[in-house]
């Protein structure tokens, strides 16, 4: 697929892709690589279980050379981890790449990635949490669609597996993603845990860009944050107090990167610690609602995006539509060919 971009080529220019590169769809029997771009897993048996999880999906697994490496709180040095990722993009036997886990450290790899190599060898790359920086950086610098979705070191619930297959196996377009899993209501019984609610009513289309709020906010001012103009910005986080979420959202707004954003889709914010002080607190819904009203675009919260067992897969860079009245996020084009 022909790639068109604008920009002068210096490190701080944003590349505006009018047409994205899509990898080939996945199918059982292919070889998937498992790499560790972020934190290590201390127990080798847990790493082997993660490999077996990917095998259980019908794939042959090719482990990264440094999959079991430790270097402080990283799964190997920056160069080792980046080499594994570059090598798997270059490997013709590999059809896709799955991150072992998140944690911390992926952003340190960005200067070491061979973006020309990645652009010449498009393939599925999937993960979430700390992997957000790689998903965003690869899309920003190459135009390749990446995938915000499950990692190897997790159990695929039926919901997670179905969303994964819809996007990566079946390559569906015009499909709703991220809606709550089925719930059997009845007399005196309604869904309480997974509720999608509107923050600002309306409907808009755009390219999906986003991931973990902490990592997206930390990419501001770097050449690895895709342009958010005309985008559907999706955000989630874990273990962040409400005031810290507020601070990161303010940073995004004040930085100017939200100018022209089409709409905002909040996923789950899980395991929130208490904020300092016991009174005069704002709730997370209050913070999100005020932020979205200030930005002034359609927005919802509560989609199945983030650190939750039932997790959707979103193709970064692909066209979608957020309807804050019907409370749906619809993928408008396949993420794979």
C-alpha cells in the first residue's frame, strides 16, 4: 500500500499519514514471536506459561533471544530488547509479534528501533500498558497500524479472545468494539460493573490513537506521539490516583496536542489508590467530565479498554466512529489485510 506523508523530516516533525500500512491477518499455524520490550518476569516458569498461552491460540511461537533476560528492572538492556523487536520484524518466518508484558522500559527502545526496517516488513504487533509507547511510536514514524490488546502473560477470557479474533483473524470492518460483555439482567438485577456512560453527547469519526494515559502524556513533545488532529483518542490507566489522572489530562490539554481531536473514548481506570486527604475530593467521573467539556468533543467512559480481564483489541491508526449517544465505538475499516 502506498504511503503518503508530510513533514520536513527532522526529529520533531509529526508525520501525517493519509493512508496507513496494514499487516496481513493472523491465522492458526503461523509463527508469532514473543518479545519482552519492558519489564522482566522473575519466574521462568511464568514466561514459559506465557509462551504456551500464545501456542494455545494455534500459533507456533518463536521466543525473542533475550526473552528470559534481566537487567535491573528491565528485561535486558535497551539494546538487547530493541534488537529482539527489530529482529522479529526482519524475520520472514514471523507473521506477528506479541509483547510478553508491560511494566516499564519500552519508551527507552524508541531511539534504537529501525523504523525503515519495520515499515518494509509490516506485521501485527500487539500489547498494551507500557507497550503503548511502541504502538504509538511505530505508527507515528512508519504509518503501520499497531494493535492495543492482550499480552502473552495473561489469560484470554472468552470476551478477550472474541475481540482479538474479530480484529486480527477475521479482519472485520463495520464492527462494534469495546462494548461491555453480555450481562443477563432480570428482576432486581442490572449491570453495575461494566457500564458505558456519556461525558459529552455527539458523534464523530477519526483514526484510533491512544492507549495508557501515563505513556501518552509522557510522549508529548517527542517525535513518537502521532498527531491527534482528527483522531479518536482512547485512554486508560491503572494504579493512578484521581489527582494524577487530572494532572496528566491537564498536561495534554495545555500542550496543544488535543487541538483538532475528533472525540475521546475512555476505557477503564482500575485499582485507583486513594488521593491524599480524606475530604474535599473529586471523583474520577467528575474529573473526566470536566476535562471533556473543556475539550468540547463527544466523549464516553467505561469501554473495555485497559487493565481488565475482558479486554478489546483496537487497531491504532484505523478509522472508527464514536457515538456518545448510542455509547458505541465502531471500527469502520479492517485493521489487517
